[in-house]
């Protein structure tokens, strides 16, 4: 959206017609003082209230992160936008705005790209994070690269976990992975209500911005769970030079009942979904027991050492890895 | 690069090994006070000196913007980075940093993605615009989505052109398009010295940041030429509600001699290359005659009306369109 249609009086070419449509749609998402200049120039211009900016970029690529048969175009716009803004939530930032770099096949149906944009616009409204620019290009597959900026006086980082901290989980885990498994393995005609619920959790995640803000001043470290609880706990452990010991029972209790039902129907372990499935966009944090906010659930402790461990009444095992884009 | 390898002691999986390598490479590009937190967390953290931020995103997609046979991987990293930062030049901004969202086929040779990153790192150094984060994902084709932030006290916009302004060109035009034609039509074994020069202009553009800064306080409007002089002049005309009348002879004199030689060898018009070929990343601006900087060339005037016109001693014709990603 760095460009505008050049000749409104001439028959509009596809690209400029698309940009004009997107410009009108996204203009409604920004009515805020921080946006000095939105879509329609070489770049957007922002005047943030504070001087400390948190800046992220995230990608959703067809046949890697999704198949178009798995969700509606509007779901896709919503999903990709929340996935990107979730990084701001993890840093305890308040969103300023986002740019959307959209790559589309030449032959794509108008309903699809307009649906994607509508989903982005709805998410922008819901998250109070306006779309203020972007880019549009051809490609052989659909991909959405979203970059978002937020403001945070004291950004939460991965490297602040301290020995003696509790490990906190904010939000549920496992339902998105269960939903994704349903999409990959069960024809829609055979979905029951629990399956439908889990699929919707995967299709429509919500970046936990309010909760992220609520962690500031309380948590010593934080991350969003995009690659699975085990892997993202590993990021905190490594960055902070500590070990995270997770309590299997406490994690079980953070798995929604419907995700357990679906796991059982699919012959899978709900705990596995929770540990290795990302895309619930829950937040993982650590902090002192006395500082735990009411919305956070204690699921473990921070100890000296390294790595992530899972402890149950029977045993304590070391966990490894999450989703690897280049090996799965 | 929002993530780090999780288990350094375990055999590194491909993704995390790649991220660790990129983290080390790009760490060398930022030694500046504005970067509070670089690669390795959910998001980067910046503390810009000024409150007015200019923010852009740009994409380079395989088989749309380039073929891997047309340039080295390092050229590609350099090219894509300069193309993105050129938007900051057009706004008269000083770069703060960039995030790189890189999509790569699973099977890609290590030399290629490392080459791309080396080209980005070199461009980052040359432009004083550090790579402070990003994202890495699988895809079926190579694509690089670069988002860049700069600071500008008074950003230059497209909509400020005034009747009576001169039209200024900063940098040469036509050589990149001539080089691209050579790549598409002439086997490398048959290139002469002029062809090689033009190909190198296309492969290694340079964002005109210093010139963009030099336009501030002098120009009333500005844009970078990424889609061709005619099309980008059209953006200024439309945004400003004016007409731009370009002088064919003055444009001819801004076409490098080697681009003219190549055009002649290919049986093409050098003026066509200048008007419709983008990717020289020259700057187009308008301003009062008395304010024209020494580095800017007068190539036309701003008049009442609409559209872009090309005037020569024989005739005056209206120009249309540039590169359309969805129709060519």
C-alpha cells in the first residue's frame, strides 16, 4: 500500500484498483493521534507517545502455516495479524500500528484477497492496532508478512528469568494444535462440537495484549507461545541461563476440556499438543510468587541449570525442541 | 530472527542453526545507540532520537522481481535491502534499522541463504541501517520482505508539489532497466562492457539517503523511482492534484551513455527504459527553482491540471502507467 492508483480516470489496472480498495478499508482502522501519515506515500509516518519502541515481523505462508482449505480468507487475515501482534503482547507493549506485506498469486479470486484484508482490518480494530501501510506483490503462493510496532516503557524480555521464579502460563494451551490436527485428519462432515471449537481456536487466535500489559512490573521474563510450550520455555531458559521445571499436572489443568476430548478421539496426548503445538498464542512468563497476577497460572519453577524439564508424580524428563520450519 | 536456537548443546536443527548464524552476522551491523535490543527476543527494541518515524516495507519475490540466475545471492541481499531503504531516502529520513522476513525453500543451498544475508549485512553497513531482527520461514520460492524505520523531522511527501515548481531528478535513470533487459535477452557470454555496467546497476542499486536528506527544506514533494519515472511522476501528480510536464531532452541527458549504448544494441528506446523501467532508485522531487540543490537535475515543471506529460521539440504527449505486479 505504499502506492496509489495513478490514473483514476483511466480503467484501473488490477494492482492499483486493489491498492485503492485496501486504502479505503484500512483507513477506517486508524483514527489515532500517533499516525501522522497512513497509506498512500513511500512510507507511513508515526509520532509515538513514548521513545521506547518494540518492533516485530511475522510471516504466514501458504502450505507452510496454512492451507486455504483450512480456514476462510477472513480467518487467515485475522490469524496472521494476531500472530504478529502477539509478539508485542509478549513484550508488554501497546500497539502503535502495523504494515502488511501481502504476496498473492496473479489468478487469485477477489473474494480471497478482500477476505484476507477484511480479517486484518477486523483484527486491527479489535487489537487497536491500525494498518497504516504495506506492500502488494505477485507470488506463486499466498503469504502475509506483517510488521508491527508497539510502545513499552519497560519491555519484557526473555532473558530476565531468575532462579526461584515461578513459571506462569497466561491463556490456554493445546486447543489450537488439536484443532489443526482435526483440520489435517478429519473431514469436516465428521466434526463434532469439541472438534469445531478447537478448529476455531486455531483459526481465530487472540493476541493477549491486556495480559501482556498486566505482566509489566510483575514478570521478570516473558515470551509468547508460538512454537509450543516446551520450545518457548526453552527460549527463556537459554536466554536467562536457567532451567525451567514444568509441572505436568498444572499444564494438564490449563488444557481446555474440549481439547482433551478431541485429543482422546484422535488417539493423541493432550499434553503433547500443549507442549509441542504452538498457535494458541498464550503467554509464558516467570516472576516471583508474590507478584503473580490473578490471570496467570503457576505451571512450574525456575531452577539453576539449563534446559526445560517436565515433572510428574512419576518422573522428571528433559524436553526438547518445538516446531522447526526447516525440518518438518 | 525473533528466535534463538534452543539447545546449543544438542545437534542444532536447521532453523536454529540458521538463526544463530544470522544473529552473529547481523550483530556486527548495529553498534548504535538507538538499538536497545537486537535479534534474539520476540521483538527488537529501539529508542529513536526523534519522535517522528518513517516506516516502510518492501518485498523481493523470486520469479517476480528476480530470478536466481540473474544475480548472485549477495547481490540479491544488497538489492532488496537498498530497494526497501530507498523509501526512507524518498521521505528524507535517516535510517534507524530494519527487520528482514526471509522465506526460503527447504532445500535451498547454504551458500544461497548465507549469501543473501551477507548482502543484507553489507548494505546495512553501507547505509548505516542495522538489521536488528526478522523472521525466517519455509516457502516454495525465495522471498525477502524488508521493513525499515527512519527518523525525519519533516518527512518529504508525495502530495506537496505546487504549480510553478520545477521537477527534479536525483540520480540516473534507464540503466537498471537496460541491465534487466540484457539479463533477460542476452547470454552472458555475449555481454560487452556497456552491458555488464548496466547489469551491475540493476544488481547493485544504492538508496540515495544523503540526497534525500539534502532535499529536506528544499523540495516540496519527493518519491523514489521504483516503478518507472512516468508512473512515479504520476503518483506525485495525483497526490498533489497537479500536472507534471517532463522535458524529453532533459531526461535523455540523465540517461547514462552506457545505457544508451545498450538500448541501441537491443533495438530499444533508452527514453522508454528511463520512463517505464524502475529499479534505478533515483529520486524524483519538485521544488522552487531557487531551492534546487546542486545534485538535482531539472527535468520538467509542475502545472495546473492532471497527469504526466512528456514534451519534446516536436510534441507533447500524455504518459501512462508503470509496472503493474498483477498484469505483467
